[in-house]
C-alpha cells in the first residue's frame, strides 16, 4: 500500500491527542482548581479571578509534553513593584507546597512540579502573575504587566486574553501548530511554543493555505523558511503590538530553524516516507489508533473536530 | 442503552432513551415551531457503531412550523473544537423536530444530509439524522436515518 503523507500526519496528531491521557489530565485539573482556590483565599481582594491559559486553553496541547497554566491578575495597588508581586507569589506557593512539590521561579511564571504520585504521574502547573497597568484598568482592558526574570529585572506588558482570542476559530492553523510542537519536542529544539503559534498564524494570514494536511504543512514550512531570516521579519504579540516575539530568537536560532525546515522539505521531496523521520507517531497510543480500521461510518481526518455546514431542514 | 441497526449497511447506533425524552421536552417548548441541532458522540467497533452521547440545540437558528435553519457561526465552530479536544466527542449528525407530524424525512432533509456528506470541510460522509414527530400531546414517533452515497436509509 502506498504511503500517504496526509494520512500519516493525521495519525501523528491523533496519537498525540490529550484524550489518550484523560485520567492524567483530570489530575492536572484537580490540582489547578486547588491552586486557584488557595490563591483566592490568600490574596482575597488583591487579585481578580485567576483564569486558565496556555496550550490547553488554546487547544494546541500535545500529550507527550504539557502543563497547565493559571494566570493571576493582581490589582495595581497590591504590590509596589512587579518584582515584589512575583516574589510574594513564589514565597507563598513554595511554603504552601513544601514537601509535596518542587516550586521554582521561571521566566514569567512560578512552576509547581508535584512529586511523582502512586501511578508514577507527575503533575506540573505554571502560575503566571500579572499586575494591572493602573487602578481598575484590568476589567476594562485585560492588560497586564508580567515579570520577566532576567538580570536587569525587566517586565513586559501584554494581554493574555487577547493572545487566547487570537487563535480561536483557527482550527487549520492549530493542526500545524501541534505538528510543529511535536517536531520541536521530538528534536529537542529550543523554540518557544508561542513563537511557533504566531509564525504559523502569520503564514495562514499571508499565504493561501489549502489542500490536505501535508499540503498545508508544506506551505507553512516554506513560508517560515522564506521569511524567518529576513531582516524586517516581525511577529507582533496580539496582546501588545509593541512586543516583537521574533526577537525572542537570535540570528543563529532563526538560521537553524530555516535549515531544519529546508531539510524536512527536501528530504520528503526525495521520498514520501522520509516524513516519518521528522514527525513520529506517539508509539504509546499507536495500537489504539490502528484498531479503528476501515469500514463502518466513514469519517475523514479524525485528528481534528468535524465542523458541519450551516443547514436547512424541513 | 438502546440500539438501532441499519441491516443494509451494517451500521448501528447506541443511544440513551433519556436523550429522546429530553428532546421531546425541548420540542414541546418550541411548539408549534420546529427545533433542532447537533448530535455529538463517538464511533466504536471499527466505526460500525455510533454512540450518541448528547444532542444539543443549535444556538443560532431561524424556525417556523415547517422549517428549521441553523447557522454554524464562529461560536458554534469553537463549541465543536472544545467538545472534540476536551471530551473526545465528534459531531456525528443532526436532529430536528416535525411538529404535528411524523418522523419521515422530507426532501429538504434529504438535501440537508447531502450537504453535510458532500461538504469538504465537514469531513464526515455518513452523517446521522434523527427526526422526532410530535404533537402538542407529546411524541408521536422518532426515526434515525443515515446517508450513504446520496441515498438515505432508515435504521430499525
């Protein structure tokens, strides 16, 4: 039987779906709820309601590596500096989870990594604190200043809700984002998922991307390869157009990414099956996938939601 | 759990009778107009069985005693994505009511199923159709249909 690139990519996506690890996800959700409750009890009227963010919220999560994110919007007067806010949150979580989890400061979040449970599972939750720009501004604008842990003590202004909104309704782009996240995780490439997300969405905004899953991936890879090393290439943060996410990668990293994608394209061009070298199925869930053989109800690409057309009945 | 079988195609549907009761209640609330929406579920047994998990009412629609039109808008698309990603539920078909009538499909219904099956982006070739015929007094009957190669056939 001939190798079909699109069917194979669908299987890569299918075997990386979060629904294969529902019981683990449930553990994450329970912890997330618990953390939110602790934060609300501790900070009371210093914060607005914490909300979910990250790949789970954006529907771009993959089961081979994921965490859940909570954003905590602090009020303007809660702390005198953004660093104080971050440090207080870190101290609180560290104390609260002493003996049950490793709590560590990360670039913009506080990471909570619970110790391995009886099933051998590890739950990881990132808590992202942000402070509103001026008193009572957050309910109106959703804007937050996030702490960035660098030596010069920087912070960044953004709008996480706008970032989540930016990816809504873009189910084709989400498929490609998930494929590139799988690729970067399998190849251990140091590229932020947010960078991948924005560059794929930009490709969809600038190119006519149609056809099957392989056609779409190919067009996106070509776009990235053509554009990423251009001097004037930018990726505007949908949460604040002054932030250029393209700057998060240096020249060398951009060139490496271009080389990687050029190699994938030329390698697959030589032989279709070479695609398997670059995007691997999740072997843990492959058997399950193989069970759904042919016959019966015919459904095309099961790796994404089926969206019916508008319709008229009588 | 109840089952209906389409012998001709070797296809089966599992569903909970409570779903039918709930839809009848919804039908009566909208009387004398038609109402409808989407069937969500899963496939099993090498795709030979469809399991109905829930039926939802379309949120963006226009209806009358002889017509039901829904619009798959941005919110509805996001709903399908969320149901798929979080609950592993697929869109598997459509349901609607026939007030003061029976559950036989109309030519409009046939065209509607064809539209789903032939739509490139909907990605489903055998959508299920559930029709509930009812009057003010309650449910008259209900039937499940499926389309296969431009032909509708009934279960049970």
